[in-house]
């Protein structure tokens, strides 16, 4: 029934609670996710034909600018999950939603383009191109995206400067330390201003001091670029710096912190 006094009473109640009337009336719209997975299952078929299910019914929603750590025993499925989130592999069932697309079903060419523009990857072993300099390694994803070479070089210089490698631009990976190589990989991952950065054991190959510097870099860049981060790690110090920690166990993803 339409009660003309109702909205006035709502406003009074809201005022009494110290709230604006709109706060009570307007339904809260869910904030759009940077990346989201629904009902993910991954089953590998072994050479002998037997099946190995690694993930089953995994749900995750990462907000823009949020940092989520993924922990779990070796072999639990952390890398598998990151590969699915990044469209590097396809789930057996379920959806991965990014920019209104489902990466699980997107044709390969469009998937590659979306990955290039919207997702940054950092792996345990940097996977830099050996024949190219630090500057070129950071330029390449931009050139693939169609950025003008001069603008790509400029952005690569800025990013390498930001990760403390402004004086190593012409060094090839073999002429850089492990920590420096990993910082080039972080600069490369951010080159196309992705919405989400996926890092798989990014400090797994570094000593504790260099790891800490790399972790500082991640969180500084997150603050500056607003990029969401999903970090698979065995490093407790890194996991503890995330906004949330999720645990992969028994094919499921559960909240670990906050519990
Ligand atoms: N391509 C594949 N084919 C078959 N099995 C696979 C494949 N890739 C991974 N697996 C299996 O899936 C399980 C999960 O592997 P995954 O690499 O995701 O684990 P993880 O949690 O990242 O482990 P780690 O901490 O050691 O990196 C493992 O048992 C692994 O042997
Ligand atoms: Mg792994």
C-alpha cells in the first residue's frame, strides 16, 4: 500500500541514526570485481587416461585494488588457479570473468588480446626474453598491444626507473641479478596498465632481503597504480601483507584470513 507518510518516517529514522535518508532508501550496488571466478573445476587427464581433479567449485571475487594471497601445500593447486584466472589454461567447468568476458570460453585470439591488455603476470622464474634488454622486455607487451614505439620506450623507462633500474636499461637478463630480473618482470607486468596482476611465487627464487624489497615494490605499485593483485606464495611475510589470505585445500578455496 502507498503510505505518503512512509518516506517522511524513513527520513526521520535515518536522521535519528545519523544517516542521510538516501543511505536507507538506495539499495547498495555491488562493486564491480577486477576479476571473478565462479564454480571453477580443473581436471587433468593423465597419460594413462586416469583423471586428477585439482580444483572443484572454486569461487573467488577480487575487488579493484585488492591484494589477495593464495596459500596452500605444494601440489594443492595454486599455480593451476592462477593459470585459470589469467586465461593461460582453461577450466574443465566454470567461468572466469574479466571486463565482461568469460575467459573460459573466449576464442584464443581474443583471449590473447585481453590477457595482453588487462592482466600482468609475474612468475617464480621471471621468463624474460634473453636476447632483449631490460628496456625492450618492458616495451614488447606494449608493442604487441599496438602502442607507438616511442611511447612504449618512454613508459618502459618510467617503469624501470620506478622499480630502481633506471641505470640498467640496456642490460640483458644474464647481466642482471635475480632480484633485478624479477623487478624487470614486475615492470613488464605493469606495462599495459593491467587491472589485475597475477604473481606465482614471485619471491620463491630470492634471498630474504631481496624478497622483502620485491614485496615492498608490489605494495608501492599497488598504491600508485590501483592494480588488484593475486599472489600465490609460500612466503608468510608476503601473505600477511595482503588484504585477504585464501587457502587452497582439498580442491577448494577457503578463507584463511580473515577467518
Ligand atoms: N599439466 C598438468 N597435467 C597433469 N597434472 C598436473 C598438471 N599441472 C599440474 N598438475 C598437478 O596438479 C596439482 C596441482 O599443481 P599446481 O602446480 O597447481 O600446485 P601448486 O599449489 O602451485 O604447488 P607448488 O606450491 O609446488 O607450486 C599437482 O598435483 C600437479 O602434479
Ligand atoms: Mg605452484
